[in-house]
């Protein structure tokens, strides 16, 4: 007999604290689709995605019913399209984007990631064409998500690509002006991008992955927050931070196990490989589903104030440790996301003036992802955006971790005004960029920032 | 060998298990399986034992009462078949059914009725009322052609107007979140007696 307390504790995570499987992401290798004929390429992509993902929706519904765990999103990640369509013109890349947009809608998937180029050490003509068409792709498709990996610890940082991406962001924002530059929310610029990240917008099916794989993104900021709150409220003495870390670890264990179970079951039913479970605390704008609220439960009442970085470091580390004990298949990003507009507590801290861009950058040194879902003034020049990207990628490259930038220069709006992206993307007050406009010469040097000494490990 | 099932109920005191199993041993029996619980101050035990010779259940019953006289035991003994009938649901899977909400007279009766109509076999159940709050957790085998969603809908229909919420979840979710071994998928056991683990 299962202990009633255990049953009710697990049920409570779902029922009261919003534990869910945030995404079941099917990774599909599209390299076998390559063809010099663009129509053939698109036909092959359509056939291959339909073959693998045709039953994804149905199977997810079955598994959801079997375990009573909500599966919020079903998504597809494909091989970096820069390589799949390497021999094609810009028009060819656009045709592939439109095909992806259509076919994932047909199989009942809300987003597809992998309109991607990996240019950390240099770029091919195909990579460059893909990056150049990004503004059009991001503004004319609904479901296509893009990413560009511009740096790795092994290769250094491609400043030529970063320089171009500053202009891409400006263009994509302008083309989606009526939606506060929302096109930029579908573009992630990475350092040390993981090959198996299931979370959008940065998911792609990396080199070295099998034909088809199921990766899982579990979330659960609400569960972790509830656990910390219970500990603080009910402990006979004020718990130490070590005790809080232990509580987060054991909660992360349970959350990870839920993800692995769902992932293995979906993969088994579809007859494909199970890949990884990514235990990332991914917030939504709903109150109670916030990473910021976890830090507040730990005692940091003013998010962005002193203590925020240390608390986030503790949280991120404890989550990873709990996940690592739970499963040998933990991958992706597996940490805490500080996606500002998507996190009601972080957005409120920006509004109150407590949380600044500089503090966010510091916080990203100790957690997963990076400067995520941050609205900045629309008149920010492209080079300043590029320099901001370079700063964030440098943090990842030097520290052997993933960092990323998903930043939105909101057209026609200034710091202090509100940007509204809607739905799970939330809203926030536009953050000013301190000392903007002085980085142009640095960015225009171009070239590559060499790989750090710590990359020479062989 | 001859098999008997013994049930004993009494106000909870230290030493009842010792007394009952001692009598079984003294009468020549060997305990095969035993389950005991205490609920609201009352002790209850069910045990299965085998004996080399056939005996009159009333004799064993009287012996247990007599040796446990100070505990004021209520005892019942029945003779069981050596090879019990197979489980009513032989190909089903084990699910955990949870019902939470307001306490009402007839909650358990109504829930059990929903399940019986659909061929669901309850194998373990714990329910309690804490003031106005009712909670029930049971393990049950669902026939293979019955979806957990259908059971949940039936329970929710019953609970509508009574302030009850129902959840039907495969037991693997609870194994995954409470055990440290490898995560299991598929059926963990295909009968109440079995324990086959599907590879993954």
C-alpha cells in the first residue's frame, strides 16, 4: 500500500502547486531531408515530421490521462536549418520556415525550434543567409522559433555574428512593432547552446542526437516555493540555508522523476528514444508560478537587492543536485530561468525599480539561460544590443555554462513604459540600458574573441 | 495443508499480535501472510495460516479468544481454499484513486458503487473524515479496456453536488516520486499477486 501521505503529497504538487510537464519536445533529425531541389526538401521535411510526430498529440493526451499530470505544451525541435538547407538561397530558407510553420500546426504542435545556425567559430554562407532572413521569418511565421549559437568555451565568441544580430533584432522588432517587437521573443542568442534543450524558443535537435528523441521539460516553481514556504513556516527554529537547499533538492528529485516517467512513457508509446529531462524552473505570468517568489520565500524580499544572486545560486545548485540524484538522464539547461516578463514577481521588481539590467546580468552568472525576455528601449542602437549580447555570452563562455539572450527592443517605446507580449510571454516595464551608445567601436572590430585558456583541457 | 483466514478486532493494546500468533503456532499453524492496522484506537488484524491437519474453525477461534482473554478479542476464523480463486481483474493495471472534499454520509458507498459497476477491483483502501473534510486513497485494478479517464468522470459525476474531487493516476507516478530506484513505465504488475516490472 502506498502511504496516504505520499499519495497526497504528490497529488498536492499537481493540484495546488501547479506541477506540470511544461513541454514534451520531440527532436527530429532533418539532415536526411537535404536536397538541392527546394520543393523536394520541403516535401521531405513535411513527410518526416508527419511520420514521427503524427501521433505525438494523441499519445501525450493518453499519458496525461494515465498519470494525471498536465502536459502543457507539445513541441518539435529540428536539426539546425542552416545546415539542412545549406545549399539554398534566402528564398529557400523562407520556404523551409513556412513549411515548418504549416506542418507543426497540422500535427497539433504549438512551436517548432531549430531555425538555427551554429556559428561560434565562423559562419558558412548558409549560416549567414539564415541569420539575414530571421526578421522576415520571425515576423511572418507563427510557430517557428530561431536560435543562433555565437560562442562556446572551446571556440570563443564570433563577434561578426553578434554584430549582425544586433541589426537583426532591430529589424525583427520593427516588423512586429504592433506587438511590441514580439518577433524578438522567438529568437535566442546562445553561448554554449545545449543540443538537447526542450524549452522554447531555444530548442534545436543537435548534432550527435538520434533520428528522433523525446526530451522533457518539467517545471514547477510553485512546487519549490511551496516547499520552501512550508519549511520556513513550520520549522521549530529558523531553518538554515543548508536546510533550505536540502528541501529544494528533495522537491527537485520528485519533480524530475515525474518528468522522466512521462518522457519514457511517451517515447515508449511512440517507439522512439527517450533523451533527457530538463528540470528547469520556468516561470509563467501566473502568481505562484514564479522563480522570483522562491527567492522571496527564502527571505529576499526585494528582488534585485543584495542577496538575490546568492539566493539564486543556492536555488540553481540545489535544483541540479536533486535532478542529478533523480535521474541519469538530466540534460538541457536544468536550472532556474529568470525570464523577466514571464515571471510576475521579477516583472514587479522591475516596475518598482529594485531589479536592474546590471543586477540581472550578475544573476545570470549563477543560473541557467541568461538575459531572458527583457524589454529594452526601442531606440537602442544595434551596436549596444550587440555589446549586451557579447557581455552575456562572455559570462557563459568563461564559466563553462550556457548563457543566452532573448531581448526585445520595443519600437516606439522608452524606458519606464510598459511592453505587453501576452499569454505566457507576459509583460513588463521597459528597462533602461545603463551607459548605452558607447560600445560601437568595440563591436565593429568584429572577428572572434579567442577561446579562454580554460578551454585547453586536452 | 489446510488454510484458514483469521480476523481479530479489539481496542488497541500492546501484545495482541504476540498473543494471536502464539495461539496459531500452538495449534500447529504457520502464518503465511498478516496485515495489521490501528484505526481510531481500534486494532484489527487479518492473517492467513496453514495447518497440517484439518481443524474446526470454531476451535481455533475459541483458543485465540481464551489465550487473549485480557484483550477482549472479537475473532472470526474461516477455512480457505488452498488455491484461492484468481483475482477478479487478472489483466488490469494498478491505479491510485484519490477522492477529496466534503464529508457526507454514503461517500464511500457511492464511490465503491461507481467502481463496482465498471469492474474495478479495490485491493487497498484508506478513508477518513477529519471534521468536515473527507479523504480517500485506494489502490484498485482497472480492467484493461477501461480508461482511467472514464473512471474519473464517473467519480466526478458522483461527487458533483457533494463537493468531492476525484483523481485517478497510475501507481507508477507515486513509485517514481517516492522511491529511488529506476523509473518504471508500463504496467508494474499485471495481477494483484504479480510484480513484473516492464523494462525501459
